[in-house]
């Protein structure tokens, strides 16, 4: 099936309040343009360099999402244009994003990545750590970032019950944070769900899904 048909199929099954981020990492600009030409505007990449290159080659009304681990020394390259940074897993990263945002006279939207999976390989902070950051004086002084919510990745497993329980945990955490709304913390986005688990994520309250292979086909990391 074509990229256009894949997108159409996904859009027909997700509610209107859910934002679909098309995860285009490793895919050529021609594939992204096919998605763009069928109306897709939110794109996700996991490497800053790759996102910067694609941003340079593509129409300027695209919203770029950084979904990967953020290397602090590369933030400056995406600071002028990035729409949302999903993978913030340390206060230090937030501070660095704030610095680069300020240089660009912008407020950059971020999500805190919470570790909900059992696997050690996944990045993210604990719900407690996130909560401590959000309540700290230091955080309230970061005027050029706005934390819009949280992001999480479930364990890579076929066990649907486990995935459901991990996503439910993140939804509960997100709901708890909502009480702490402030100048630079406006919790609206719950980013969870990928190609294999986005329907479960939506059931659990996700309003932003990050889907790659379901749209663009399997990735080939060897090229
Ligand atoms: C690659 C990636 C996705 C998309 O994965 P698919 O299984 O291809 O949909 C979503 N989120 C993150 C953080 C990713 O790195």
C-alpha cells in the first residue's frame, strides 16, 4: 500500500483530538513529500542532524517533532524551528533548551519523557523526578521553555495487558500533574503509542501518537 493509503487508513481509525506524528526517521525526503502532499504536517525524527537536513529541504509549514534522545550540544541546530521536543529526560537538557530558545527569541515546547517500560534500554525519568522538576524554583525560572506534557514508550512485548498497564500508569501520572499548571507548565499533551500499540495508547487516553513503519514501511538501518 502507498504512504497516502496508509495515512488515510490510520486517520480513519483515530479520533479527531489525537495528533498523528508521522515518524520519518531514515526515510528519504521523497517519502516525506508523499505524506506532505496527502496533507500530513506533523513529522517526527529521532536525530537532530537528520531533522535539520530535512527541514532545509521541505516546505516551511511543517511541524517538526524531535522524538529521540536529545544531545545537548546539538540543540542549537534545531532551536530556530523545532515545534515540540518529546524526549527531555533531564533538567540539564531543559536548561540547555531554554538557553538556545532564548537566543532565538522563542519559547520551545517540550515534553518530559517518563520511563514506563520495564526494559533498561529506554530513556526517561521517573514520575517522581519529573514532578520534582516541575515544582522546583529553578524550573520556574526557565522562561523560554514550556512543558506541554509527557511522553512515554511501552515495553516492546506482545503482552497487551502489560502495555495497557504501562500506558494507564502514564495517563494517571499525567492527570496528577495537571493540578500543577503554571506559567511554563501547561499540561495538554500525552504522547504515547507507536505503530504496534497506538490503538491501546488511544484507549488509555493518548492524544498524540508517533507512528513510523505503519505509514512509511519497515526501516532499513543498513543504508
Ligand atoms: C521510531 C520511533 C517511533 C515510531 O516507531 P514505529 O514502530 O515505526 O511506529 C515512535 N517513537 C519513538 C520515540 C521512536 O523512536
